[in-house]
C-alpha cells in the first residue's frame, strides 16, 4: 500500500510539472504573438498577415534574445517599410516646414535606397550617390520632380532594386563628383535650402536633420569671431551687447562651416542646383555695409571652430583634420562625429517606440544601439531592428 501511495505521489508531481509547463506556454504564446505583431506594426506600419506573424512569433519563442531582432528583419520585407515608414521618417528633413506631408523627391528616395541597400549611412552627407527610377518610369530630370511624383502616384515598391535604382549624382546632375555631398546636393535639398538667402539655411537644417541640434543648442559666445561675414551687424538695433551675447554665439561656429557651400545656389528659373567652381556665389557678399571690417568669403574653405569649447561634446573624429574645402569634406566632418550617430539612433527610436528616450533604461539601450550602428558599418536597418526589439512590449 505504501508503495502504491509513492507511485501516486510521483504521478501527481509529474502531472503538476506538466500542467505548470503547459500553463507557462499558454501564457507565453499570446505575449510573444503580441510582441511579434507590435514589431510588425511599428516597422511596416501595417498589420502582418497570418503567415508572417507566425514566422515572427516562432523566432521570438525560439530565442527571446535574438529572435525579436530577426523578427523585425522579416517585417522590413514589407513594401510599406520603404514606401510609408521610411518615407515619413525622411520627408521632414527635406523641407523648411519639416512636414511629412510633402511629395517623394530625390532626397527622400536616396535615403530610402541607402537604407535598403545597407550603405554606410555616413555617406548621406558626402557620397556621390543618387537613387532614380528603373525601367518604365520617367527619366530623372535635374530641373523638376516629375520622376518621383510619378513613382509616388503609381505607388511603386521602393524596396525593389529594379524600381529604385542606385546611381551617382555626377552622372545625372552635371555636378563634378568632388562637389557632390550626399543629400546636401540633391535637387530637393537645393530647392529648399540653397534658394536665395545666404546658404546658412542649408547648414542650419543639416544640423537639425543630421545632428539633431539647432543653432541655439550649439551656442557658444567664447569662440573666435574672425570668420563672421559682413552682413551680420555688430550692433543690431544700435546695441552691441545683442551681438556679443547672442548673435556671435551662433555665427562664430556656423559661418566658418557654412563657407563650404560658397559655390552652390538653387536657380529658380531653371529649377536646378548650380555649382560655380572657384567663384563665390554673390549671396555670400550681400549687405557688406552692415559691418565692412567683417569677413569676406573668397573661397569654399571651411573650419570647424566647434572642435574647441563647449561643443567638443559633439565628438568630432580625431582622424579628420577639422578643416577643408567644399561641402563633401565638411559633410564627412559632421557624419563622422559621435553626435551624428546618436542623432540617427534617437530619430529611429522616436519613430519605432513612438516616444523619445525618457529614462535610464531607454538611454542605456540607445547607447548600446549606437555601438551596434557604428561597429557594424553604419547600417540603418540594424538600428530599426534593434530598436523594434527594445520596444516590443
């Protein structure tokens, strides 16, 4: 009888373990399925079909550590990752209103193509690169946006390399390869930021869009002011204190860097970007009577004064000289900084997690993802996948 009771005890214990495992599995299944769906919703912008959801769930169940990242890569295969999520991510960078409700253009398409093809994203500010349309689509024109408007109207799949095709700006726009600087020298960027003005707008919006810093955030009144142009009054409103305490803090860093754009303009009549190699655009010499002793721009040589003072926190590369000529080398200066990498990761975090990093746990994950981004070839898809895994719920 005692032996019988022992057997009963063993059976009861085994049954309890089995029921416990089954209960845990029953609880884990819905959670992991919900995580898979959330990842797909955030990455692709649309719900997954049953087959895709099953694949993603299986990856998460099989390996809770690497599975969510692998699941996110499956979600990226949806055309809407390119035509909706990436387009909405990039489009605000292409216009002064910073709105996502703007047409597809060569700037947006080029970034989408670079992400799709896992191109080192630092080239976004320096590469001789341009994505155009494949067979059956209108030819690229350096004078209008017709190609990209047609691509959007036809709702083409930008994830296909036969539809969105990699090329070079120098082959399509007439710019010398040495004068190309990634999205800075696309037609859309020129139309938005090289038009009229003094070309400071191009620098300011490059900082906002690719360094996540507006000029007030890099304000430093303690740097040399020897490169501030003549058009900046040293006594605005008759009060020199305004210049010394405010204006100087932006212009002393911006003007030496924005000199890299001295040969560029957007021609409203032709609808094209212009590059006058060796000849400074007249816009750099306007309002010279505001302060005649001010700096006169004679070439496109630039210097990064932010390598000293408060803005050393931007983390500029010690492998670069901090000065040069033209937009390409200046773009390399920005894109090889610590702040450039951080900016891209934080922008993706806001897109995928629907919020900025808000606490120590978020900031720890952001720092980890920055490491992945920098150590694995600056591939933006890595950032999306890693971030989706963090915010899977």
